[in-house]
């Protein structure tokens, strides 16, 4: 996890890029939620490789009847 100042700076940059203004009274709660979401994303990203995902198969013609 990033140190608190770096996490806060990253959050500020992302909010600025997205054009979102977080009210000061909600900033701490939103920053905490962002930190938790970021941790979850890292956990999921490191856990599975793209090859672990099942492939989807789409059939454009009806299956033949047995």
C-alpha cells in the first residue's frame, strides 16, 4: 500500500482528471473507500492470470439436434 501522502496525492490527481470535486467534509471517507478499493483491485489482479479465465463460446447457428 502507498504511504498516506502518496495515496492522497494519487487520489487528488485522479479526481482532478475525472473532473470530480469531493466536498471537504466527505474527503476522508471517500479517500478511505478509494484506498480499500485500490487494495481489492491489487488483490484480484495478482491472484489470477488472464489464462485462468474461462473462454466464452458463442454459437451463431442453432446446435444440431441429436
